[in-house]
């Protein structure tokens, strides 16, 4: 079993905290009778690998082992989310080509395009999630998302002719600002309702919030 938790804002901070971190309880049985089982080294892109710890539940009848992955990574991904995010949003803002972003990230251009395509394919849903959640906090309000139309000719200049794909990229480019607004509202909720489980510690990256926090916000009504 794999769970993702917030253990530091950066890889450097995670390295300092991971040896002292302990889960509060096993997610399925709720037991807090846990001990470190072992650890393995996880690739961290162009940085030194980081240890990922596995824990065993000592509760009689459970005895299960589970892994805790820091939210600096997405499950199944060896490159830190922050590295992916930088490449994705540089490309979405037309600051870099796939090849240029790939060189900076230390991966292939096809890998960057896969990251971009994956995120762009979810952009409309993520925007809808955030609009719905913000509207639930402030009924009667309307959260408009104005895409940067000055980028459309640049995409056409790059021979990206599919209208739907360009629209998804324009929405993707707007995500960081909308996530920032949601973070601001989430912090207000956490201050008002300490220990709000669904929010807990927000991932430090925009994509981390989009992949994992937004569905929980919608599913829980933001509490």
C-alpha cells in the first residue's frame, strides 16, 4: 500500500525530516502501533536519490506494510513534481520549446511533451474543480478564467493547428494563478478549522495540488 504525505517543501528539507517522520496512523486500520520496516532509494532526477520509508503496523490482525511517498513526487514518477512543473509551465507560457524545457529538466523532449499532454488534458477539469469549490465558499460569486489570447498566435506560429489542443494549453497556462487563489482560501479554512483533514498540508507544487487535493476538495465540499 502506498500513501502520499507532506514531508517538507523541498528535497533538501525532506532529507532532513524523513528520518524523524512517523505516520500518525495506518490509513486502513487506524492503528498508531507502527514501526519502520525498511527503506529504499528513490531516483530524484539530477539530484542524489532520496530514501523512501516503509512502515509495518504492529496491531494484531493487521501486520501490514505500507510505503510513505513524499508529495514532492507523484506515484510512479521518478522525476520530482517541481521539475516537471517547471518544464510544463515554461512550455505552456511559450517561454521554452519542448527541447529547451527538456534540456533544463535533464530528460527527453518526448518526456516533457508527455508531462504537458497529461496536464493539459486535465486542465479544463481542474479549472472547473476550482471554480466549483470557490463558488461553494462564496455563493453568488463567479470565478472567471480569462486565458491569455496573446499566446494563441504563438502556438499557431509553432504549427500547433488543433484548436482544442491550443485551448487546453491556454487553460493550463492559467492554472498557477487559480491554484494560488485556492491556496489562499484553503489557508483561511485551516486557520478557522484547525486539523481539517482533507486539506492537511498542501503540496508545494501547483500540479501536486491539482492531481491530489482538488478531487478531495470537491468530494468533501471543502471541509
